[in-house]
C-alpha cells in the first residue's frame, strides 16, 4: 500500500513551507475542495503563518465579514435593549411587591402592638427584635 504524499491529522490544519506548497499546490487545492482541509503556508525558514489554502466556502470577503459583524451587532443591540427593558420592568415589579409586603407587615405589627404591648410576651419581643434587625439591614 502506498502512503499518502501528505499525511493529515484531521484535527489540526497542516502547515507547509512556501517552497513545498508551491510544489504541491494542485494537490493542496484538491484536498481543500474535497475534504475541507486547511493548509497554512509559512515562510521557508519561519514557522509563522503567512497565508492559507482554505475551502472556497470558508473564504469570505472583507465586505462580507463587515456586513456579518454589523448584522450581529444590530441583533445583539436589539436583544440587549430587550433584556434591559425586561430587567427594569422586573425591578419595578419587585419594588412594588416589596412595598406591599412591607406595608402589610407594618400593619400586622401595628395590630400586634395594639393587642399585646411590648414586654408582655417574650416570644413576641424576640420577633420584634428580629424584625427591627431586618429593617436595619
């Protein structure tokens, strides 16, 4: 069995020096087209990438990339506004409910104070102290 001219690990793009990429350009283009293989081209004595051979579907123009980024920014801004409005509405609802509970509790304490004077019932005095601590926080 013959070994492939360019063995490939599917998880990583292959890196080839420019000289070898020039020699195998036809093969690299065919591999990109048929198997979606990405090949990174480096300078002959340097490992930093300078170009890439990618499948045509993966290549986009700068204008397409900008248009996509603008569309994503618009959609994101819309969702951010919706989330902010929902958060504000929830905060208003929470504040209204908290006021209602606080008012009801104040009415309940007023009724308890009317029926049982402070100091008359030790259990009720502990509850009064706990409620006073809660109101301070």
